[in-house]
C-alpha cells in the first residue's frame, strides 16, 4: 500500500528527502516519548519527509530533525509532523488515541480540541494523493 501511495505522490512531482535510518527513528521516539506506528516508520525509512507543492499549497512532511525540534516529551497532546503553507500550521498524532489531527494555532487545540483528519498515517497519505480538502 505504501509503495502505491509513494508512486502517486511522485506523480505530483514531489521530490522526497533521502531516507532516514532506524537509529534516527529510535532517537526520535525517545526524544518525543511517542511510539510511532509502523506505517509512519516505514515511510521514514523510505523518505525523511519532503517539502513540495500539492494542489495550491505547499505541503511539508517534516524531516526527523524538524519533528524533534517542534515536539518534546513535554508536548502532552499532539506530536506534530506536517504543515501546509497557509491554511494549517500543524498536522500530528494524538498521544491519546494515535489518530491524526490538524490545528490552526489556536490555544484550545492543545486541550485536545483539534480537528480530526485520519485514523492512520497511511490514511493521511491517501488524503495527500487526492489533495483532500480535509487537509486544509
């Protein structure tokens, strides 16, 4: 499934960063104190994120360093890993249920009131392939 999604994203002309190493993922897991799901890890073993245009906005799936910089174990509600240029300052995993949410930088979002996006990281990637309005 991941391979098919990556092929579809490449058709948008996206250039992925070079792959991450397992050691980088282990360090990230320890830094943010979050056990990322296997589909997330598999993606990062293929590509350490990207920054490119999809549709009308620039998408950023952050590289491991940016995820580490933007999150710590003190971030109690969400582990952010992505943003869109204008509409959405962050997309990330909920520590509570492991699902993916988005936020617009509002204070109440960090009380657990962010907007639901997808069940899994793979579902999130599928939304990217169709430039879903759910992401904006």
